[in-house]
C-alpha cells in the first residue's frame, strides 16, 4: 500500500453528450529501432518515453517499466508468446505512460492467469488508446492495484474472458466450486482517484448460448464441502449445478475499505456477465452504455456515496441497477481484546438518477434463468449475512424503465406485442434487513408482469 501525501481530487459529472477531449500524445524521445529489444530500450533510457514503431514485436518475457516518468508509446503490436506471463508491468513508476499500442497473444497462448497490463504502487499513470485483445484471463486484462490517480482512457479491451473454475470452498458463505465464464476487462483494486473514461469493453468470443454452456459444462459443481455454505442456494447444492456461471465483469472497481473517489464515465460495455461491479466509496458512474449483459451494474460490500446517473442499460436479464449489502458490509466496532477498532463499511447515501433501462430480458442471456425466474430492472437487496447493516438512504429520481415489448417486437418478421420480461420494475427485497430510507420521485416505471413494485415507493 503506497503511503504518499493525499492529493486534492476533483470528482464531477461531465455534461451529458459532451465529447471527450482528445488524449494527450506523450512525447517519444527514443525508439526501439535503435536497440536489440523493447526491454533493452526501456532499460537504457530510465525515465524516458520509448517509441514502439508499427509492426509486430514478439516477446517472451514481461516488459517492465519502473521509476518515474517512463513508458511506451507508438503503433506497434506487441505479442506475448508465453501464456504464463503478463505483457507489461508498471511498478513504482509515477507518471508512467502507455499509449497507442496493441497488446495481444497468439492462438494457443491466449488463455492465461496473467494480465495484459498490471500497474502497482504508482501515482498518476496514464493508459490511453490501447488495444488489448485476446488476453483471456481469470484476472484482469488491465489491472490497477494500490495506485493513486491512474487514468485508463479510450482503450479497447476485447475477448478478455475464459472458462475456468470459481472455487468458493474456502469460505463459510458458499462452500462449493463450479465451472464458469470468468475474467475482468478493467480491474481496479485498493486505489484512489481513478479515472476510467471512454473505453470499449466487449466479449465477442464466449457468448452465452446454450451450446457454449453444454460444451464447457458451465455451472456444474465440481467440488463441495461437507456442509453447505450459509448463503449457498439449497437448490443448487442438491442438484449439483448453479445458474450463476456468468462471472465475468467488464469493469470492476473494488477494495471495500480502501478504494475511493473513482470516476467511471462514458464507457461502452457489451456482452458481459456484469457490466460494472462497484465495491468502493465516492464513485461516479455516469454516461455509460451497458448492452446485452446479464447484469448492468451493482454496488455492494460497503459501497457508500455512489452516483449512478445518465446511463443506458440495454438488454439486461437479472437486473440493470442493483444496490445491496454484501459479506464485507459491516458496522463500526470498538476495539475488543486482540481485535482492533473497525470503522463502518456500509452501503448507501447514494443517488440513482436519469438512467434509461430498455429491452430488459431481451438479450442473449434471457434463457439462462428461465421464465420462472424473471429479473427486475432496479433491485435493492437485503443483507447476505446477519451482521450486514441494511442498505440505507438512496435517492431514486428521473429514471425510465421502459417496457419495449408493448411497442411490438419482430418475431419471424412480423410485429408482435409481448408481455414484459421482468416481474417488477423495482424490487425491494423484504426481510429483517430490508433496505431503509429509499426515496422515489419523477420516475417512469412501466409495470412488469406483477406490477410496478413489490413495495410502496415512498417519496
């Protein structure tokens, strides 16, 4: 964890529809043309930005950037031939730049546990105009860990997911392992003041079809503990299969107690398991488009003061906007014995405003949970475990949940009015820890098959 003086951070909303300013092109002082390898050029020019010219540049070791002010720019295509190694690592490199490059892996070496770009313990690093393609990892294609002031702008991250096992046997909450689609496009953890803007994150390869599920046995439970986890589904436990096999996330911003002040603005996400997964405080999620994902976004595990505004959520299946406590959501606690004092890590004090949710239940994932398990566009959930404080104090205003089926959709080339593919426009899960202090105003909420909401929507 870096220990540096805190910088003043400005977190604001861009004007809706405003164009992003062009990326500042970093000055290139030297070129890899003059050295036997890219790494040799980096090592010979500490603190300088190195140009990687057009062409294919094969590597078999991770490119490492350290120290202040260095980086790589250019139009070269860097191909990592070793599936076990990251493509670029930036460590302890304040002000480093990575811009304009294509980072990829060849056929036969695309599935990996490594990142395309990994940034650690650095301040004010900029990633811009990158093309990160076919880095199919259970980690993050672009990962930012223990950093401050990182910018990830105007990048393309394509085909970042893979089939693997999600092993949850080491936790009392779940207690089983299952086959799934997993991986993250852009991952931010234990970091402050991050800007994620204008990126395109999409999956064109592992699409959620019945054929893909059958081919890879997705959802099959391959290992179980002796005792079912306390929040594991009894139905899944008994049948040896879970429908929760789309675990991939386009953009993750987490570190429930450490990640703060993130701006996630103007990104386009397509065909993800989850569009945005937020486990952080003081987050602005605005002007994004999530198209054809199982889940649009969720904020949980102690996500406080999150603004979700001016986004488009299209063709989601379980929910588009979700807020809820998680296992990491905990109340404040005084020191007790050998246990130190603990600050509160709670969910709420947030705003959901001016979002449009359309074509709900009409995407490629609508078959996974079946007609008996229709989702709800806006969902507020109860606690996962008894010690979780409830979600509290959320303003919900100016949003549109639009029943696209009432306008008629084309079926076999003919228009047909179809019923909504959601239960309620808004679901507030009941129970001892049901959300409190939710305030609704000026929303257009087309009713689902069971109505507008399962509870009164209080102004």
